C-alpha cells in the first residue's frame, strides 16, 4: 500500500472523512509549499474543521 493510501485509510478509521477525501491535494500542497510540521498539521486539521463547520451550517439551515 502506498503512503497516501495508508494515510487515507488512517483518516477514515479515525472518521476524518474530509481529510481522507482531500489527502492527495493536501499532500501535493505540502510538497509544493514545504510547510513546517506545525503548519502542515494546522492545514490538515483545519481542513477537517472547516468542512465539518460548513456541513453543520447547511444542516442548521435545512432544519430551521
């Protein structure tokens, strides 16, 4: 199993589906931009938070 597939599987097992779905673009961005470890972690976790907050807003609007 290649590294990106392994990372996607870990993210899925942790129910971090947005990270799993965007893993290739996250890794590509990291290769291009060369962020520090903390910047990379912030990017990865921020991706998940942003998508979950967006989904929550949509769900709230639908149920309002």
